[in-house]
């Protein structure tokens, strides 16, 4: 696995942490979750920018957002009892299928 994909994984992890704590910050009214949110998003975008040195922006964003959506949905279910309905599940599945198609079949640059 190339360095760019390691950066992408780190960007995804920090984005998942930041988004989870964004919910916990209660509209930035709680200090510690708010700090984690700001630091998490800052780290996520930093590592995302490093990813863009080698991987095209479209591919990077598709992977970043697709994986993030999956994990945030799971965290929403487990931690916040936010159960997606059938249309949400279908939409998420279509996003995942799109990311898989891009990564398997696209000839767009390095990925």
C-alpha cells in the first residue's frame, strides 16, 4: 500500500472521529467534544491534502466520503440509536457500489 493510501486512511479515521464528536458537541456547546471536532477535521483535511499528491481528487473524495458514510452510519446506529430507514440503506448501498466500481474499473490516474 502506497503512502498516499496511508494518508487517505488517516484522513478517513480523523474525519470519522471529528464527525462523531461533532454530534457529541451539541452545537459546539460542550468544550471537549468541540475541541476534538476541530482538531479532528483539521487533521482529516491535512491528510486528505497529502493524499491528493498522488491520487486524483475525484477518486480520493469518492473513497473518503464513501468509507466515512459507512462508518458514521454504523456509529449513528450503535452510539446514537439512529436507525436508517430503507431508502437511506439503499442510498448508502448505491454510494458503496459506486466507490467499488470506481476503484475496480476506472482508469482515472493512479489508484
